[in-house]
C-alpha cells in the first residue's frame, strides 16, 4: 500500500513533468495510439521507484530518462520494430522544450463526434500525416519547424497538410449531407 506522502509527492511530479513527457512520447512514437500506454508505463515505473523508497533525483531529466527507456521497451516488446523519431540528430531533442505547454486540442467549435471522425480518418493515413497534423494543430509548430523536425521539405509538409485538409473538408461535407445538415 502506498502512503499518502508518496502519493502527494507523485502527484506533484506528475503535474510538473506531464507536458514534457507527453511531448517526448509524441515525437518518438511510431503510432500515435500508443501514446497513452507509454505515458502510463512511465508513471507506473516512477510510482514503483517511489514506493520502493529509491533515492533518485526528482527532476524532469530523470523522468525523461524513464520515458526514453519506456518508449524503447514498449516497441521492443510490442512491435519489435525500430522506433521512428521526429528528430534526426541528438541535439534536435532540444526542440521539444520549445513546444508550448498550454496547448488545448479541443476547440469549442468541434464536437466529440467530429474529433472522432477526424482521428479515425487520420489513422488510415500515413503516420507522417498524423504527426504533421498533431504538430501543426496541437503543438502549434510552424510548417518550417515541422519540416526540419521530420526531415521533409516545407513543400511536402504543406502538400500533406493541405491535401489532407481538403479530403477532410469533403468528408465533413459528405457527413453533413448524410446527417441532413
């Protein structure tokens, strides 16, 4: 059984580090649907370490280290695939710190059904398209930064983004016509 002091300390660490862990996982996973599982594994590992009374630095760097290991472990055991990273060079990881923490993906004008429709549509596309959409709309990154992060030309990023937006527009119009809107 975990004591209340440990739980309070865990909650503080969770609140302090969640955004950076989320950014790291998003940028380093090969399937956006795996994000929640990986984050859960990270914080379970942290809680286990705290429960054991291990003496460790309670810092963002320590938790990002756990995150790196959990991403590798997740794909090693689940898919046995190579991890696909947004970043081509190790020093590019500093770009993660530039992604804002106050991101709000749910806009008031988009209802839950629309979000689910869009997400299901994006899951059928190449993984790079899902990453572009996430970085552009959720992480509010510029097309230039996305192209640098994904090692694509700006033209390719724009092409993926605008072509998929047009496809989504058509899909939403078809849905509106079916629903009688």
